[in-house]
């Protein structure tokens, strides 16, 4: 084993910082919600007269609705005003959305945590071509907290209330305080973007951010998951193929029903409820509502779970009646790598370079003031250590082929090349125990 000296742990004393100023309402007030074509056309006219980038945000009804559609779009532009658009009366690819898409075609669009909002914007026909993501920019700049509220506090000296972040935005009409909250999300987004750019340029990381922003825009949609039902919470309790069949059947019928009525699947029947029913399905018959209640009561029975009790009971029976050749396999075929926890014992020749790579990449990330996962994806590191390139293309090209940005590959490749030469794992010191409080 290659040993490292123990690391000195230095206590960091929090410094007193000025209290941020609460941002209570937009400078020019909360605009009326746009829900007619005439109002939408007027808003687009105003935005077109503005200059510079467009600040966007979107509100969905995650946890309430099955769909991930946008239920409110917020837009602000310098000299073009702040606008709140209800997309529901218009629908995807309405002429107003298509006109908006043409307006932003050659302009920068500012989003915070863009990968969350881009799908619902694209569904409407809004496809940004030039992106600035304030969250990702903050990460690359090395800021410790990159939520919108945290960035506004640390860089702009103002605070936002977040009490409506988990609201059901499909509610109509939307309460005035919700609209105020939504408007504030874009009120200072342009100014925040400028502050983040200043930090990136000062740290010579602007070209890193540009490459990352462009990669988000160019990324294809994620492919559908194979057997998504296998990600049901509580699956660690499921040991038999018949129980797996119950999970699959309940998950699929719940998903179909949720899609039909546009409700979050977990509101019809939670994942844990599905796992509990599958676990209990072989030891006791589930023939009626009382049987369901008995199984689900210990995990916090919800009345809504029983509204479709006949459907659940019928599908449990269908799953249990399947012949062996139609039962799901306990483990699905996958190209996923073995769990890291078994590499040391079962694959020591892979673990040795991985241990060096992880430590030295982490050290380099600290030196560059960037989170390790933004410097290089840990999954790519594992894949290179598991199957180093043998075709002469080199580690840097292999990383790019796996999806790394060029700037990431340029930094990580030399570290990985050295790690791949190691045959003895790196033994890291145990973290020092915190002193006991008196």
C-alpha cells in the first residue's frame, strides 16, 4: 500500500457577514399574467424593443402532476420589461411561442439550473441556442453555494423568500403572492449573470463555462430508461421473481393511470406502498380492501391509495399468476460497472489506479476551486480505470469520446495516465475524529 501523511484539520471560524437586504417585490411591480394572444403579442413587442440577453424561468407542478409541462413562464430583458406568461391557454408551438423562439435565436438566454427548465421550454417550442446557466457558472467559478437565493445573497447582497418553490403551479388562478415570488426569480437574473461572468473571467475559467453551456444546448434528449420500475424505492427488500413481477405490474398500471389523469404517480400509490405490497403478496392473500389496509397501515396509509384498490388487487393477482418464463429476472443485463465497494477485493488491478486517480483528481479540483464532479465525471474516471484505452487514441481522446468536455479532458488526462501506471492502491488516512465537547 502507498501511504499518505495524515492531513491537518484546521477549524474554520465563520466570519460575520452583512445581512442581505430582502427582495420583496420587483422594481416595477408584479405584471399581470399573460393569457390572451393580444397580451402575448404586446409582451413580445416590448421584449423585441429591449436589448441584451433574455432572463428566463419556468414553474412546473412537480409532485402534483404527471407531466413536466410549464405552468408559468417568466421572462425579463433590459429595456423590454418583465413578463409572466401562462402557457396553458396557448399550448405547445403556438405562433407566439414560435415568434419568441425566433427572437431569441441569436441572443443569449439566461437560466438558473438550465437542465431543469429546458425540457419544458422546448416542449412549447422555445429552443435557446446561446445559454448562460448561473448555477453551473457558479459551480465552475468555485462558489460554495450555488442555489439562486444563495448566489443573490453572496454576489448581490439581497435575499429571496423561497416559500412557494414546491407549490402546485397548475392552480388557477395563481395567487398574487405566488406571482410575486415567480417574478422575483428573474428580477435580478441579468445582473447576477454579469457578476458570475466577472468571477469566471477573473479566474480564467470563462472558456470552461462557455464549453459547458454549449454542451448543454447540444446534448440530445436522455434515452428512455430500461425497466424504470426497477428504480422503485424499497427494491432492496424484494428477493423473489414473483415479488418483482408484482412491483413491475403495479408500477406499470399506476404509471398508465397517472398519465391518463395527469397526476404524479406517487399520489396514487407511493413507491414504498408498492414494495410493501410486493413483499407481502406471497405470505398473505390480498383479496380485498381490508387486506390492503392491513399491509399499508404501518407505513402511513393514505386514503388516496385505496381509491383504486380494485385495480391494485386485480394486478397483484395478474402478476402472481404469471408463468415462470414471464417473470422478470432478479438482475437485469447492464453495462454498468461493478460496485466500487468490491473493487479492492475482487478487482485489485483496477482499484489501484482508481484510488490514485480519485485522490489526485480531488486534489486538483481543490486547487482549481471547482467541485470534482464539475472537473470530471466520477463515472468517466471509473470507466477509464476499468478499461484503459488500448487503441492508441490516448486517455484524453477516450474521455472526450465518453462525453467529457475538452477542457475537462485536458486537465484530467495527465492525472489519469499517471494513475494507470500504479499497481499498488493508495491508502488514505482515516479522517481525524472531532474533539469531544466538554
